[in-house]
């Protein structure tokens, strides 16, 4: 295991992070759409309002956290029959009716929490770390001090009496942390941690140049849906991590060819109303490939949608534009020929093309690809055939890979120049 994870603490990653502004469950779906569009993570934590005025300890703060809301949750909600019939009412619905409650997705931690402990939490499913900004804490962690004294100063699994074994200055820091825990906080996402890791690739050698297959980072337990199936079925198979469903075609030999995906990443800045209608009425293949403006216009309703760029006026706060016929361009995908044939990979370019890598891709290349596309996952295909789906790589898979002991994987014999060319491509 790289020492970089032992010698750094969570506070090292909070420099420059803005103070978190709570989004409460009493807010409307329309307001949530704007907030998600402005969020760099493409999702927002949801909180209950404080029931009292005064000091709030860490346990009370943790209990107020409800869950994380993303674009797929909203589109799936708007795709319900009652929401399609009365869209104005649906947009005024409280977020509490939409968000999936999951209090374990966020953990409040002290800035002195070791980075290796933070990685452990994120591997177990934590998506956000809430870190106090007002705690008295001086810059970078010091060598060895975290190793000997670095317990989870908050959320510790050890009895409180164990604090007696810490030096006096650590007890004072812990007390100051408790006094300031109610003031200002910032939120660290898994993307923040991944950006830190990619800046430490030299310290992780030979992991970065090792293939994701050799590291065991490929998750074969992914969700998928046939291209001919109704797109709405994706909402019934949606996993929480990553929030994505592959749109595939089954081949005669039993293999699956990926042609697109329905995910929170793709729906991040789409026209939510148009995407909801498409999810409820189109096949998954039509949803990801695109539908021309002039295709079956008798069955497609009018929508107040934005330009072909796919930016929702609800996100931008603008007024509704002149209604026009539905097009998949409004979802954020490019549209294709009216005579849809799912046999040619050349049709899946632009925003509708799924983000893929190969089983032989290095960990460094996959990390760079995820960060450059602001993606939460990458679909993995066979080395010989880039259409045959093998699995998916997400944040948790990468974090599990970088914390593996060196003896648990086989290093790939690849040059630095080769991996550099792969990252650039």
C-alpha cells in the first residue's frame, strides 16, 4: 500500500473547497433541477431542516442527512404517468417525495482523518465526506504523526476512553474540533479524492501502469437493458453505484454489444421534461441513439425545450421557449437517421456514444478518462472487439484497486510512453 495514503489526511484535500450550502428536502423538484445543473458533481446532498436553534453536534448533523439526489432520480420521477399528465404540479413536488433515503452515503469526519480511512469509507459506499472548515488545523499532515495518532477523531469505532492514550495536544485539538463542528463545513466527493490520487501516480508505482483486468478493478455485476425494451424499464434496474444502465444488443453467441447508456451522467444537464417523456414512451435504443424531429411526429407531443445543445431552461432559469416537436437532441444526444439500424458502431458518436475502455487499459488511463469526461464510471469492452461489453469500472472499483497490496496483482509490461499515448487518446 502506498505510504501517500498513510501520510496524508482528509484536510489536505479541503484547501480551496467552498462552504457547503444545505439543500433541504422541503425544496421543490424545479429548484433541485437548477441546483443539480450548477453542482460540479451532478448531484446534491439533501438535508432535513434543523428543528432547533443552538449547538448541533456531529451526530445530530449526520441524522439530518437524507440522501443524494441526481438527475436520473428526477427524470424517473417525472416519467411517471401522473407527472406527465400534470408537469407543473410535478415540478412543484417536494424533493422529499423524490430522493431515495440513504443516510449512509455521507459521513462527517474530522480533518485529521487519515486518507486511507477515507478511502476505506468510500469503498464501502460513502459518496460524500463532510469536513469542518472551522477546526483549528495547520496545513499538510506531518510525517508519522498521523500514523501514530491518526484515529477517526470523529466517528471513531474505538471507545471514547481510548482518547486518554493520545497526547495532550491531540486531546486539545479534538476538543476544539467538537466546539467548532457546528460552524462551517465543506463537502468532499469521490471525484475530489480521485483527482488527488491522480496527482500522486509516481508514489503509486507500479499500480498506474497496470491493467484494470490485472488489478481486478472490473465489475462484471452491472445493470443492462436490451435496446428493443422500453426505456422506462431502466428505472427498475437502476443500481446506486454507479447510477447507470447499459443499453445493449444480445449477440447470437450470448455476448452483449453496448450501444449506449442511460445514466445520471448523461442526464446531468438535459431537458428534464423532454427526457422524462422519452423515458416513458421510447425504446431504450431510441432513447440513446436519437429520434429525428420528423419521425412519427403524430405520436410526439409539443415541448417547451431548449436548443440542440440540450441545456434545460429549468437549469438556466430562463423562460420557456417556443414549443416545437420533440427531438432526442433535447435530451442531450445527437439524432441519427430515421431508419434505425443498431448494427453500425459509427452511429454512436457525439454525446450518445458510451464512454468505454478496454480490459487491457491501464489504471492511469481509466482515471484520466473519467476525470476528463466528469464521469462516474466507464464501461469496459473486450480488447479484440470494442463493442462487446465485459463490465464497468466506477469510483469504488478504482479506490479498491489503489489500496491493494502489491502482491495481489500482476504488473503489466507496458512502457511509460505507451501509457502516455493511451491517456492522450
